[in-house]
C-alpha cells in the first residue's frame, strides 16, 4: 500500500473516528486504525467491537492495499507535520514509512487480517432524516438516559419509527425526555430501536448541520450514513418501557416562563443545594414564581421571577439538575410547565415538538 | 490387705502456718513477674513517688526491682508492711467501699516475700538511718540499719524459687518481659505526672520524663503518629465522667494492645467498657479491629466494685447501663468532632489546591449541644490531675476532614483515587467513601425526620423470593422512614414508586432484592440501627458510576462530600475510605529526616 494524503484531511478524519477506541482494550489490534486505500480513496475505521466508525477521505493511491496502524501515534504524527502532504508506504510486514518534507517516520502496524470485520446487515429497513433535525432531537433527549449499568435498556436512547414520525426518547425513571419529528417511511418499517448512549454521543459529535442522514436498521444493528461517514452500532436488545403511558394525559395548570430567566434562577439557587439532590422548591402564585433552596446547616437561597400563571397556588420540589437539563438543551425563548399537584409529575413543553416529564421530590 | 484410701483415718484439721497462707495468697496475687511489678509500682505511687525506677533481669524471673523517691517507712512500718493483711490503707470492712488508693489488699508484699528472695530498703525524710529487711521464702533473715536516700527500694529475686510447681509455669524471659512491659505501660499511662524508667537486663527500655498531660505521655510511649491521630474525650453526665483520648480509624490493630481503660485511675477492664467501646466504633471500624483508645472513667467510688478480681484487673459497675451509655456517647462525640491534634501546619492554601469546603462546614449532625462537654472532674476520690487534656480553644467545631484542601492527582488501578493534601498523600476508595456519604445523609435526614424521596416514572414492579418478600413486608414502615416508597402488591411483588433521593438513579429491582437480603440477615439491636449501614452498603454496591470510572467532576463532588462527613475515615461497615500517607512518612521512607 502506497498513498499520498493531505495532512488536514487526515487529521479531520482521525479526529472523527479515534474517540471510539477504548483506551483499555485487551486486543492490541483494536487500538489501531484500519486503513484501506483503493481507487483514489482512503478509508479509516476504528471500532470497540460494539461501535464502529468509518471515515473516508480522498487520497492519491499509488498502490492499493490495507493495513492497521496505532491510531494515537498516527494522529500524533500527522498533527505535528510541518508540510501539507505526506507520503505513506506500508510494507507487506505492515511497517509504515511516512515521509513528509524533511520528516521521516517508521511505524509498526498489525496485519489487517487480525482486524474484526464490519458486521453484515442483511435486509435492513432504511430511513432518511434531516441531519440537523436528528442531531437536535438527540441533544434534546440523550441527557435523560440512565447511566446505571444495571439498566441496559435505559442506558440507550429509543428511536421509535411509528405512525409517520420518529420519536426519540430517553429516561432514567426519574424524568423522561421526548422529541418528535415527521419522517416518511413505508408502513412495514415501523420499528423501535434502542441505541447505546455511546453511539448517540458519537452521533452528536459528528453529525453536521446540512444534508440528510440515512439510517439502516436490522433487529440487532443500526448504521448511520452521512457525509462521508459510516457509523455502525449494536442495538440494545429488549423492549423499551411504554413511554406513552408515562406522559400525563390531563394537562393541569399551565405556567409560561422565559427559559433563560428560569435556567439562571434555578442555577443560582441550586448553588446552595450541596448534594444536588435535596431539591429546590418552586412555589407558583399569581404571575409569580419563587424558587427556594434551603440547606439546614448552610443557609438558604431565594429567587423570584415573573411568570404567566393564573391558577391556584402550588408548590412542588424538583432536583435542580433535572430541571436545568432540558432548559439548557432547548433554544426556544419560552417554556411551559404543566402541573397537577406536588406529587404528580411536572411536564415541560416548548413551541417545538418536545415533552419532558419530571417526577417531583417529596419529603416523607 | 490394703485398705481403700477413703478408709484411712482422716487427717486432723490444722491451722496453716502463716508462711503457707502467704504462699496461697501469693497464688492469687502473684502470677508472674508482671504482677509483682504492678504491686510494687502501685505501692511506690501510693507513697507519693515522683520518680519510679524499675529494673528487671531475665524478664523479671531473676529480678524485679522498683525504686521510688516516695515518703519511705520507718522500721516499724516497714516490718508491718510485710505482714499479711497489714495495710495502712484499710482499717475496717466498710473502708472497702471507698477504696481510693491503688494497693489495698495488704497481702501483696507478704505474699511476694513468701515466694521470693526479697529485700526492702527504705528511709524517711530526715531519719538518721534507713531500714533494710531481707526475707527468704517468707522467713525474715535480717533486719538492719542501712544508709539510703529517701524512698523505698524493693528487690524481688528468683520469684517462686521455693515453689517449683509455680516456677515451672513461668514462660520464657521474652514472654514474661512482654507482660512486664504491658504492666509498665499501663502504670505509666495511669500516672503521667510521674517520671518512669524501665531497664531490662542493664539496658534502658523507656525513660519517660514527668509529663503535663496524657497526650505527651502517649507520644513518648507510642510515637507521634499514634498521638497525632487522637481526639480528646470529654464528656460526662455529672456522675460518670469520661476523659482521655480516642484514636481515629486510620490507625487500628487486630488486638486491644492500644486500648487502655482506667477506672478511677486504676488500669482495669470490664466487659461493660469493652462492649461500650465496640459499640462506639461500630460504624467506624470493621469488627475485630481496635483503634487506639486511652479511656478514663471516673465515678464515685461507691458505684464501682474493684475487689472482684484478685489481681484487680477487672472491675464491676453498680450501674452498668449508665456507664455504657456515657462511654459510647463520649467516644462518639470525640471521634466525630474537633480537629486532629497536630503540630504546626501551614494553613495557607497551596496553589492549585481546592478548598474542601466551598461552603461553611456543616455542624455535627448529632445534637452535640445537648450535652455540653463537662471538663473531667477533679474527683475527690482521685487526687491525680494529670489526665486533663490540654485546654481546647473554644473555636467553632472544626471539620473532621483529613484535608483542608487537596489536589486531585489521578487514579490507581482504575479504582482508587490519589489526592495531594498539605500533609502528604491521600488514597481514597470511592466506593467506601460514597457509602460513608450516603450513610450520613440518610442518617441526617432521618434524624430530622425528613428523608427526601424521588418519585419514579413509572413506578417499578419488583418480584422477589418469598423469604425476601416476608422480610420486606415486616419492615415496610422502616423502609418508608428511609425514603423508600414500597407497597406490597401481593404475590411476592412490590410496587416501588419512590426511592431515597440520593440513590434514586439505581435500578429498583436489584436494590430492593439486596435490601431484602440484608434485612433477612438482620443485625444486633433495633432494626433502625443496622438498617442504615445496610442501605448505605447496598446503595454503594448499586450506585451509579461505580461500575465505570468516575469523572473528575464526580470525584471532586465525592471528595467534598466526604470531607463534610462526621467520620470521613471509614465506611459505615468499617472499611477504610482513605489511606493517609504523610509527608513525614514519605521523608522517612526516602531517608530524608
């Protein structure tokens, strides 16, 4: 294998893929990046066996071939190059010689024969969605996923293709975030897919602002194709809890609030909530909200703000971090909070298709 | 024909000669050289000595000698002192109820003299000549004038030379010396204002200058490391007063060598005290480990019976429950409050270090104010003042944190956390630390009767085994107090609609199952007492983040939370949370003093 590549293009691609590599994996070859040069293109692949990311760039291929080289080292070498173009010559023994301007590197690789193959995806369902919209839906929901390894289902984000729309859901059983978007797909492609959180994070990092995204899914695998990137991931197997039943049907009383004002007020009062879980108390009176945080041995913090509210007085406590998460992810000016009483879940909505259900904290 | 033994004429009853009585008494009082030492030292102290010099040879088997600078005796008193039950301290039986001096049974010297080659040289202040008495196996050999300084010098040679049956039971010189040293330590700790010297086989073992307080004596005996991890104990209820020093868990041993109790100034144990000490450390130390503890129990003489054990090693309390409760409270107050007594420390925060307290430290969770610490009484029964801890400035209660500020250095083995503090290095086990934090939060919330409970969305149905279900059903009320929203759903299924806020992120199924197992195993005492550490332990096992590596932000939060706990050094189940590696120790290991 012998190629000439552009430094910046190479760095750009390596950056997109190398975060997948598990720094403490048992197989040395998994620390390497798989490089395949063919017909004017260089394909770079990294995997942790569950998640695989492949990026393609243009290269002058003088001699086609395949090898694997240590990802961190290759990345370090290219980042420090002083010239724009490098020539890489990999021997049959997987020793790479890199010549760039006055610099010369020789790096030992491992045969591509040891590298795991990309999983086969037989007869996948195919969906096409807008990249930016999909990325936004992930950002609006993924913070809600559970990080407790004992609950594998909740460790993922649900992509539910049903009734002409895509619903993206995440929950940790204390709050649930749901974002929806119209998507066209054939009726036989109605599917629930649970995508691991690491894959979602990778998508949020690499998805662009323009163009479409092609999603291919089988019951066990999901693939995302966009720009010149391919992300293939295992799915979490199992049935996601019925999220619809968690969303209260009755609306209760509605409060309209400025998102930024609410976010900063909660953030300020929560400074006194030492363990971030004791809760802040929200008291709604006519067109007024008081946010109160008390910590017995430390003190208290109180914020008041104007809201639009005409209902009866109501007080309810929430975990401030959980209240702030959606406020940070949203970009709309106004949010609405629907409340029933102090033990029923609060429901946060905005002008876009977004629902956030949050269970209150009660003191027994 | 031989007659059966029982048919022989009965031996006539005889009054035993004094020498034999003394030898029998010796069996009670004198077990080994260490017991000789104990009697002699206590006599010296009772004589008002300011300096006691002890010499042993061959572990005390060949010689135990105690020389004091006390008041000494004139000839008559000296002779009287070696008569059985001759004691200057006890005249009537009722005096037994108010024994305040250390040696009182009066039989000690006579007993010792009856089983050894005994010499006593004594002189009083201003007397023309002292007295020397020589006794061999209880028989007075000589009584003569002798030039001697003020005080008494008793030498006991070849103990049990005339009682081969007992001599046989003496152990090796090394073992006997271990006992001698233990006795010496107890006496030295009990009387810190007295200068002590211990010499063994012509070499100095200890030279202890008279100390102002117990802490100095402990430092001289056990070294600065142990002394540096002690907290003063000062608590009492007006009748029973507790003083001394309690050790913090980083230092602990598998035996009770570091635990010394003095009842009215007398080194003595009691099952009541042992139980109380264990109870006080129950959520701080793993069972079977013992922290250093120098405990003083003072109470009116009529509330304690010291005459239970012939060698006076054990005492009996008239009101054991009261004594136990006061001891438990005293130790718990000591180990949870106040700062470590340490030497000078650079308190200016170092560059790059985080203060462990971003907010003013929380006051102790316990209602400590309800029991204003009472200074140890200058008990009428106890003339020694040495025990009073050095005065503690009346500052606000300082946090018990092992660091004032710290820097996060990294992780070892993907599990333990390395911190740098002003004092050196700290290794932290995040899981144990997390257990401690959870435990104290739950405890604090429960004491306030306000356990915040996070509702679940949707409620989880959890199926458990029939035995687990029975345990859960039995303790539903307790679980509610702990912040669990658990309802019996029938058929060994439970509906969980809320969890204590701090552990609400974990899967309810495994959590409830583990809690049920814990409840099944049970514990000692009220369920409330053992259920808390249980929940903390289960929560620690289930806790989010302990299956993966904690992020820096999570670690900072944990270090901060741990530093705010009352007892940051161990998990509620007694596992260490931190290992401290002081700069001093590092310097020593690198050979830089």
